[in-house]
C-alpha cells in the first residue's frame, strides 16, 4: 500500500492532495450526518456529500496512481483540470447541503440554478479528462520492464509514445479496460442530467436502500453509474489479484481480465436497462433475471474455457 501511495503522490500532486483532503473530509461529514438531524428528499442531509467525498477520494487517488504509470508530463495539465473540477463540484455539494438545499437538478432559485449549471460543466469536464487519460493508455507505447521511473525519467523523443511503467501486460490491460468501463458508468451522469432526475417511475427522494439511497419503488440510474465508475478501481485490483502466487501465465491473466471487463460492462448495461424500465434493484422481473442468468452463464463459461486452455497448454512432466 505504501508503494501504491508513493506512485500516486508522484503521479500527480494535485490529485493526490485532493484525495487526501476528501479522506479527511469524510469523517467530518459522517459526524455531521449523525449530529445534524435535518432531512432532504427523505435522506439525512449530509449523506450525499458523504458519498461524494468517498467516491471522489477513490477516483482522484486512482487517477493519480494511473498517471504515475506514464513516463510523460503531457497529462499533468489534465490532472490539474480534474482536480479543479472535482473541487468545484464538491464545494457546491457541501455548500448547498449546509444551507439545506439540493445540489443536483435544483432550479428553485436563480442561484441554485446557476450552481447546478456549474456542476453540469464539471460533469462534462471530468468525463472528458478521464477520456483523455483512457486514450493515452489505449494508445499504448508498450510497457517498461525496468524500474518505475515515473515522472523523473528522461524526456521522450518527439513523436515517440513513451512506455507505460507497469511491466505486466495483464495489469496494463486491467487499467485500460477499467478506464473504458468507468467512462461508460460516468456517462450515466449525462443521462441523469438530461432527465433532471435519477429515479425512473417515481419521484426522487422516495423510499430507498439504507445509506445508498437507491430507490426501492422505482428504477434508479445511480446504480449503474456507481457500478460502472468503480471499475476504475475494481478491474486493476482484479488484475493485481491474478498475479498473486503466479498461478496463471500472462496470456491467461490478460484473457481473464478481458472476460471480467466484458462481464462488468454487461452488468452496467443490464442495470441501466432495468432502471429505465422503472424497476427497483431488489425486485427484478423474470426478464431481468433471465438476462442476469445469461450474463452469469456466459461469464462462467468463458472463464472455465480460459482456465481449461491454460491447463492444456502446460507441458506435462517428463
């Protein structure tokens, strides 16, 4: 963990500092959620800022770590743009909560409408910045089998794509696909902003799951948004877990990561489809259950096939 944090700190000072700030803010917001008994849209007033602080801390720390895998400085400006946009978004959310107002979809007063417009801009900026990082990783440039030089290495020649410092191809694949799936999940924000609601078939603020607040009486687009965007952490962690014990060769690890990414994407699509049909997460109909069963079956079959192929490729002992 110390090594991961060191890479994140070197990867981008701004993003790392913002992640630390959100980590410090999180317990403060948790205390406020306990001591402040105000309720907004059926939920404790400080739950939304608390959830955003946790989510943005993870997002910023992960993005800083990813930038630490690149031997170039061109994305440093992108990192600072992300830091500024996330800080502005968090300031609006906390500020509106402090005065007892909604931060999202709030057009009640000119000031609230202006603040929501600002948040709309930050949503677009964060998505485009994440896209820029994803495109850089997808562009490739190979991997560096030597020690991580981070941002302290020599400048690269013009026109040459510098290598990614992660030396394991499965880990690099996990980062790339994690960014792609996260972009799909983050794009759910555009869907919610366009509709000016996150609940389908019921008003926002109705009965919901504890802490998460996801609707239990209608469809909720926040579920797919949450699951998708946290592929940013989940897939790289899965790729790292596959390397423990050296049980699988590199080709098998790459293929297993690809299967996991496809399954994750399928789940995001399934959850979006369920929400758009005004269906609560915990009360799926037969059609949703059938789609989920098909997704699980395909994922299991693909995984078993990959593992069988890996075993058959191992030379038998003489």
